[in-house]
C-alpha cells in the first residue's frame, strides 16, 4: 500500500461529489479484459483487489484511495519487423518486383493486427491519493505521462476536473542547489542524503553520485563550476525520505521506521482490508504533513489557475 513515488497536483474548483457518487461514476469506467484488437486500456480497479469485494474507493478522514489498472499488450517492434521483412521477401521473390513503401506500411498494420491477440499482456496498478480537505492529488507513479493518463480517466468519470501540477515559488532545482551549497540554508528538520544529480548549464553533461558525502570539497567544486542539483536525496526528521526531482516529483519514497512500526502494531484482526485502510490513513497523514512542509521550504505554493479542464 505504501506509495513509492508521488506526482502531485493541485485541484481547483473543488469537485463536490461524495464517495458513493464517485464510486458509481467510476463503475462506468471499470477495468475490463483487453479485447483481441486492443493494444492498451486503462480502467478503475479495486485498490484491495478481490479482498475488498470490488470496492472502487476507500475514504477515511477526508483521504480517498482509488486505483487504475493499465493493461498493455507487449508486441516488440523487432518481432513485427521480422515478420514484415519475411513477407516482403516472399512477395518480391514470387512477383519479381520491389514492394513499395505504401505496401510495406499496409503489411505492417496487417501483421500487427494479426500478432496482437497473441501478445503478452502487462498489467500495472496505479494508485491515487486524493486529499479532499487540502484539495491535493498525488499519483503513485514516477511518470508524469502515467499520472496524466489516470487524471484523464478521473476527468472522464467526473465529467470535469481542473488540476495543475503542484508548483512552488522557489524552483526545486534552485532550492536543492542552495541546500547543497550552503549548509546554513537547510531547514532544521531537513537532512541531505547521499544521492545527487548535477546538471551543467551548457553541454557538459550530467554528474550522478550515489553513496557519497554531498558536503565534500569535491561536491563544492562541482557547484562552484555552475552545476545545479536536478535530483537530490532528502529526508524529513526521520519521517520520510525520498529523491526530489526538479519537477517536484518525489521518487524512491521510504517512510520512517516509527510509522511502519505503528502500522504493524495496529490490531487489524487479521483482516486484509482493515490492514490496507490502516496503512493508507497513516501514509496519507504523513504525506499531507510532509508535503506541506516541503512546499513551505520551497517558498510556498505558486497560485496557478488552469486554463481549461486539463
């Protein structure tokens, strides 16, 4: 249940919908098995799987948990190319002529259509946390494109959804560089980890460092040369550790031992559904608190109004 990544969005013009209403609307877009001609599909699935009796939404203390299932057929381009090449060779040999580009395109479409039903299906569950009190949405993915796909599905289900990526007054790349360069600038509860990515302003490439002392003289020399931190491992007072990216996405999230221990000590009566909901509310509370602290350290939130239903 514990999120590994977090792509954050601000919800504008609060959507007035109860959990029951939302579940009813989501049911119209529930995940279904891929048809033979379907390359991919995205639909809602129960966060707890069969254990939750098909329940599509869990709402606890203003926090909502919903999940999307992304299904995709894996058909390598090399397999399609090999089959097309064989058919092209047969046509050219039997008819004594060159196959045109238009014919090759048509063959490729036909081969893809024929092979698609036999391709393996890869499924990925993408969880979404919706803080209805703070009007904040976080998607458990490191891919902005995947997050946008899930938001599009939510928009279809609701009929309207106005969100923008969460943004701050101070750009993360500027704040991370300052925190690395000047130890006195670091908030009291913020600790620097041992993982960093430094980008140069020109074409000098990227420097990546893991398990190193980021306060070393060597690191300071790289910063003095004009490099900026585009990724930086951080931890907040033992509660949460993560790698902050320059687009404000949190990756490789790990929750503090105290929180995990609290979850383990909670009596769930050996009920898997109760366990999921316990883990979720503890996680959601930690994310709410620590995201707010991080935003504050980044100068506060930038007020952005969406130009459309995007």
